[in-house]
């Protein structure tokens, strides 16, 4: 076939096709590698930001507020029903307004 290498699936399960849409004649292998590399960089940057945010005063305050609401509702529901699933659900429901208010502030 036109544009394919002689081996349709070379090592690493990458197709080495010539991209007809890309006018430069780069192979798709290079494009896939670049996209994967950029994705890994984005993931690393997001992880670093989340780590810094968790350690910041604002991050700690929001986390404490979320935990307080969750645990207060969780223990009250568990005390009343003795059902773990229902207690978890109550905790999540109680924490929704905190999560939503934070999203609205962003």
C-alpha cells in the first residue's frame, strides 16, 4: 500500500505511515511520539500543581471544610442507620455544596 512501511506493525506496535494530511511528510510515528510526550508533560505539570495547592493555606482550608462536612454527615448517618453505604452517600452529599462553591469561585 502507498505510504506504509514494508512491516505493517513494527516493534512497539507503532504504525509508520506517512501522513498525507501533514504536508511536511513527517511519519505518524513522530507525531504520535510528540503527542505522547506533550501529554506526559501536561500530566507532570498538573501533578506538581496539585501537590503545591494541597500544601497551600487555601488548599488546606478547603480540604478541612470538605472533610468536616463529610465526616459529620457520615458519622450521623452511620449512627442512625448502621449502614456503611448509606453513611458514605450521606457524606458525599454533604460535601457537594463545598465542592460546588469552590468551583464557582474559580
